[in-house]
C-alpha cells in the first residue's frame, strides 16, 4: 500500500469493477457470511465517487509499479 493508505476492502474492489462500463460481470469469492454481506452492500452503494475512484487508481498504480520492481528489478 502507498504510505498512509488503508488497504482496499473487497467492497471497494467490487465497486471499482462495477464502476467500469466495460465490465459486464463481477464474481465474488466470500470466505464467510460476513464477506458475503459486505459484497452484497455494493449493490446498494452504487458506483464509486470521483474521489474514491482516484484513491483506488492511486493504489493500483502503486501496486503495479512496485510489483514490476519486485519481479523485474
């Protein structure tokens, strides 16, 4: 995670996917009833707001950049 950023929760990831007009299907893989409940809240929350989308993209950019360094030096 970028310094100062909290990790994304499953619901954040589902909302990110559902905010993309190019995605037709999103699947969940809950380990518990609590994770299933969290995933279902996404249906009521709707798409990400602009600030939420920017946060998810910032985290994604950071993870992608650091993953490349880890594997490719």
